[in-house]
């Protein structure tokens, strides 16, 4: 008694909304990762705000991250520096 399994692969690009949103945001970019990435900018200017960090992350990594994730990431960066 054997079982046959057939695997099909879709050769076409996804056109659904969800797959296009993933290009602009990264859910797994947690505040600890953000802290490591923004540490240099925070060392240069402790007064840098989350909005400026958001812009820098967008320019460098081409991703949009929520304001609060950047706020928390900055706090983690400050804690690790001082």
C-alpha cells in the first residue's frame, strides 16, 4: 500500500496585495535589531528622533518600520551605549 504525492509549483509571480506589502515592511525587524542598526546614528546624535531614524532605515534597507519600533530600538541603543 503506497501513497502518491504530487507537488505543483506555481511558476508565476504573486500579484496579491499581501506579497507586495512584504517588500515594504519587515515584521521580524524587532526593536533589538533596530537598536543594533541605529546605534551608530544615536552615538553621533543622542537627540535624533524616531522619525529621522525611520527615514534612515528606509533609505538604507528600503523598509518601513513602525514609529514605536524605532522609538523602542533607540531606547535599547541608548541603554547599550551608556
